[in-house]
C-alpha cells in the first residue's frame, strides 16, 4: 500500500506541485524583470537627456552638473565608460578656455560614445528577456512531458491501486461495488493528470502567442495567430490595469 501511494504521489501530485512552483516562480520573475526593464529604461532616458544637454548648451555650470550626473551612473572601472567620462571632462575644459575646434571634436566623440553606451544597454536588456522566455518554454515542455510520463506510470499501477482501495473500503462499506471504486479512482487521477497537461499546454500556447504579439504589431505575425495575439493583448492590458489600480489603492 505504501509503495502504491508513493507511486501515485510521484506521478500525479508531484506534477501539480511542479506546476504550482512554476507559476509562483515565474510570476515573481516577471515582476522582477518588469521592474528592471523599467529602471533601465529610466536610466537610458536620463543619460540621453544629460548627453543632449552637454552637447547643446553653452552654459558651463549646466555642463558641469550634467557630467557629474552621468559620472555617478557609470562604472569608473569600465574602459568604455572611462572614455565617456574623459570626453565630458575634455568638453568642460574646452569650454573653460574657449577652444572651439577641440570642443566640436570632443562633442562628436561624445555623441558616438553615448550612442554606443545606450545601444549596448538596450541589447543587454533584450538578451535578458530572451533568456527568460527560453527558460519558460523549457520548463513548460518539462511539465507536459512529465504529465505524459505520469499517465504511463499510473496505467502500470492502477490495477493494484483499485484492488487495494476496494479491499480497504469493503471492510467499512460491504455494499460498495468494485466498478464504482475503479471508475472513481480512474476519474480522479485522470482529472489531475489532465489538468496538469492542459495547464502546461495552455501556458505553452500563451508564451507563443505573447511572442507573436510583438510580431503582430509589426505586421509579421502569421494570420492564424492574429486572434490569439488580440486575446493576449487584451488579457495583458486588463492585468496591467488591475495591478495599477491595486497599487494606487
């Protein structure tokens, strides 16, 4: 009896636990990634605005304030960041002594280095979100495969489960029929396994559809995905609206 119960737990309940942990883990990860993306976007916007101010203003105090602002947001040990810091310092010194020719040269250099910095940060964010999506696909696939294996394992042991359960219940309920026990056990276990499998397949379709949403906005999504893309967009908009309203409260 203990071996049978262990097999059931290993083949059905564990699948449900994995699905629950999957949902909890990726919900937390989604919030973390969303926060990081928003903060990185804010960082890029601030850096871009300050670089524009340095390259367009003639006020020495404004340039000094902007270069200090940027310096505090860069890595003093990074080679490319050091180039930006030195370039801003050179612009400041040129403005102090009135060297127009060198000022224009350093200004163009700062524009180039700034664009490289912003592009690099944007590509890094895209790589991080891409890795998260790949991890989701892998985990959903594992859940689906594990569910199929669970069904196979149960098919091997279900006669023992049904007979043992029938013998245990027959002691307390002599009128119970074995067919009722068999149908009830099969129904419950199949419902659990079906739920896990459907949940995994649903999440897999949802991930594919969410990936197609962006392509759909650019006009590149396959026509078969258009209704799903529209549904996912509405679902995400409703979720974001609900989260924003709860945060405001």
